[in-house]
């Protein structure tokens, strides 16, 4: 069994190793495998980077985000942020023109609209995460499938079998209409995220129910 103290030390080391995060700004507490991140950073991207670092560590069951995003000495209106977000999405060639709408309130960006692929949905979110003044992002973009869900299961299974860092034998893939349901066990949060990404990469998938346990 991995102790909470070991997990805490490993998370701190992983954050310290990540060049996108200043480890001196982040506090780490662990209880029953649940990691709580605290502190204050100057960008939403840094906050997300710290969360991604914690989830890569073996033994982590979940992450609670208490990190505050604050831009010292910066006065940027919601209109400024919305304008920058619209331009960032427009310049991203993977996001269809006019497919995504932007709303900003108190620095929090809300993305809405409809796309065909999940990578287009995530690309829109990635485009706005690094904008100065953004305190958070809610991605409400929906996915409208173009293909039948009957081929999704086999497509995902084959994709998992091709990945060297994923043990496909311990993973069960079910489909219900255009929803993918993942069951089974994986070794790390990173592997869990990798499997979920493989499911999202299948054409026609509109949602993924990830029931994979980290063991």
C-alpha cells in the first residue's frame, strides 16, 4: 500500500519537475489518496498544469482544486478577455468557423456551440486557457455525431491494443447509442486519462462514462 505521505512527496516532486509550475506557489495535502492542491498562481494554465502533474502520480485517487488564480496589478475587463478568446479560437485551424460561442463573467470563460469531433471541443478550450485574465473555463460545447455508434466499440478496442502504455486486457468497453462506458482497472491516473482520450478519439462519440478504477 502506498501511504498518504509517500503520495504527498511524489506529487510535490512531480510538480517541482514540471517546468510549467512554480512548486513554491503550490501546497499539497493528501488524505486517503485524495490530493488537495492549494496556493495562488498567476494563470489558469498553471493551475491546470499542477492538477495534471498530481494526476500523473501513482496512488492518487482524486484531486481537489483549491488553487486561486490571481493576476496581480492587472486590470483586464471581461470584454477584453472575450475578445481575446474569440480571436484565439478563430486562429485555431482545428476549430470550425462560427461553431463556438464565448461568454465571459468575472474572468470565467464559458464555451458553447456544437462540433463533430471531441478534439475540436478540446482545441477550443486549449485556445483560451492561456489567455491572461482567465480565471476558469467551462466547456459546454456539444458533439454532434456523423457516424453510427455500432463501429465505435471495435474502433476503441483496436486503438487501446495499439498503445504500448495501456493494458487493454483489463479494460471493458461498452457502447450505448453514442455514449462509451469504460469499466475495469488501470495502474495510474495517467493511464486512465489515456484510455479516456482513446475513447473520445472514436468518431461519433458524444460522451464517455469513465468507471475505470486506479489500482
